[in-house]
């Protein structure tokens, strides 16, 4: 077991599967199974899930609505995804707690760092909903911040690509995948790993990030077992 405590970031969009909107049940169940495998191996796991499959704050501006209002709508979207993941995990026998950055006490606990740490120590999967609870941030930033707060060993960014490439592999056939790369190189080459706020938080706190393909069954376990899957960003 390479990592004792990890923070897994999943995008809302990945939950859509092949759909145009919402939650694909098969994808959700695959994620739950993969998370179960890792938790049963003894790793403490926290999850931050995005909301892009339902709503993003930037959409509000395009619709002529208020941006801050849109951001709160996006945060609520992450809570919906978090509840779906929580339910899928509990169905497969994993104990979970959902902690939200905005108070919604009928459905989840408020985010309290000490409580999150205690849940993790007890082997529960902790799901952080509503990002960091403030507008103008993203769930990538929430992933970095919460990971630092709970003293995670690594942020695992589960995506639909198998790592960080020198160029967009869907557009450029000469693009190569990095196995290891430094924060400095990511910055200088202007590679897209996370938004700058999220990236800077990890960099300044020397918290490694692994970008990997979460849609490949068993990949999450390979990463936590220390196999070289995806791209490791470190100092
Ligand atoms: N959001 C926010 N503050 C946060 C986290 C999220 O305002 O701390 C809002 C923001 O509008 C964002 C939306 O919630 O667009 C959904 O999150 P995100 O775009 O990060 O989801 P993903 O792209 O990972 O699906």
C-alpha cells in the first residue's frame, strides 16, 4: 500500500457516461466498485465530485443570470452527485459520510475538518459536497484544499484520459504522455492539469497529483498500489 490517505477528485462530466446530461448509473456503479476495492485494501479515502454534468456557474452568465447565483447552483449540483455516489457506495456495503461546504442539514453534515479526519480514521469514505462553499471556485480547488486540510498523501484526479500529454492527444497524433512531471514543468509548458488556483495550492504545499483514467475498471486500485498509471506531478 503506497498511500495511507488519498483524496479522489471526480468530475461531474465523467458521471454522464455517454449521456448528454445527468448521471449514468453504470458509470456510478463502476466508480463505487472501484472505490470499494481501494477502501477494503485499507486506504483511507475522501472524494470530491464536480457538478458539470448538471450545472456550472459559467452557464448562468451565458443565460444572462447572476454569476454568484449560478455558482451556488453549481455547488448544489455537486451535492446531488455526492448523494448519488454515497448511495451507490452504501449499497455496496461501504460506510460513508457526506460533508457539505454549505449547510443542508437534512441531507448531510456540515464540513468540519476534525470530524472529517475522525470519519477517515474509522474507515468511512468521506464525500465533500458543495466544493469549498464559496462562489468563484471550482471543485478542483476544493479537492486541493480539502486534501491539504485532511493531510492526504496525494490528490488523484480521475478523468477520461490516461494522463497528462505534451499536447491534446485527440487533436495531435505526435502528443506524448508524461509518466512523471514536475510542478515547474507543468507551469512552464502551460499544461492543463487543474485550474491555476487548485494547481498552486498543491504546488505550494508539495502535495503530489496523479492524473489517471478513472473509467478503466481497476485503475484506481492500480494507482493506490503504486503502479505507474497515468501521470504523477510532484516537486
Ligand atoms: N462551484 C463553486 N465553488 C466551489 C465549487 C464549485 O462556485 O467551491 C460551482 C462552480 O460554478 C462550478 C460548479 O460549482 O462551475 C460545478 O463544479 P465544477 O465546475 O468544478 O465541476 P466539474 O467540472 O468537476 O464537473
